[in-house]
């Protein structure tokens, strides 16, 4: 609510997409795979910390980029493609 009231609408929307958050000591650690969201959060770090302070929470915000790991199906597909090359035909 603080971000929206203070005209940080894009940052407010980006915060709505956050699903991977943890608190480590006095740090609010936010992890995301989305580089756009990561950039918005890094640029708005100070405003997020002010919003937390407004709620009575004195915390530092740490933004982390997480990697998208391939699924087991994708890993198996890659192995099969290496083994059989062009002979492999995948039907969806």
C-alpha cells in the first residue's frame, strides 16, 4: 500500500509477483528468475526498505537472481538427443 500511495506503481506491481522470500537476520532476501522484476526491485530497493520501515520493520532488502533449472523431462530429452542425434523423433 505504501508503494502505491507514494506513486511507485511499477514497483508495487513487481512486488506482487514475488513468491520466493526469506528473512535472514535483518535481511529480507527476495529471489527471482525474472530479470525485469529483478531490475525493478534493485532500482526500488530504497523505497521497499522505506515501506518496510513504515510497517515498523527495520530490514535491509537483498535481491538475488535465481537460475531456472531444467526439468527432469528436459534433461532426459537432452540425453536422448546426444545419444541418437537426428535419428530421434520427438512427438508432442
